[in-house]
């Protein structure tokens, strides 16, 4: 079972009001996550996507191959161990993501340009826009 995921997180101001956007096999959602930084929002988007995939696959999670498309090089490379993590709060989020990854057959991160992550980005922005209406 192959699952395609796009994630994005963003804050207006850094830190500032923040949201995540997640698209799983074409179906998406956004969520407001409070006041935080862009990097925390990016991690929380990945964590939310993996949690949702685990819930959706249930007992079949170990048979799932997940590809996460992400426009944050930093987060993708920290999770995969290519970059060191200097900040303790980001290390905690990375550990949480890595723990969720163990539920699946495989999880692959694909770094993409922001333009190729438009659907997840739009969910972040519409969530933040709607929060202030």
C-alpha cells in the first residue's frame, strides 16, 4: 500500500500564529497550532500526517510505504539524520516523528520546491486567514 503525503507548516512572524497543512492521497486538512516558529510548525505537520496515516491504515500500517513531500530541507534532513539538531525542543519533535515512522513498512522524505507544495501551503494560509475572520 503506497501513500503520498504533502506537508507544510508556517508561522506569520517567527514566532507567530502558526498552522499546518497536510494532504494525504489528495485529501487535505489544516489546523491551527498556536503561537510558534516555522520549524516547529513544519515538524508538527509531519507528526500530524504520520499520526493520520497510522489511524487510517490501522492494522495494515506495517504494510504501508509512505512518501512525504516536504519543502523544508532542514526538517527532512534532521529527521533522516543528515543534519544534526541543536535545539532541544526540535530534538523532541524529531524523536516523536521518528517514533511514528517505526509504525510503517517504509517512510521516505522527498524534498520539493515550495511551488510543488501548493496544496499543503494553501491549507496553512487558509487556516491562518480564517482564524482572523
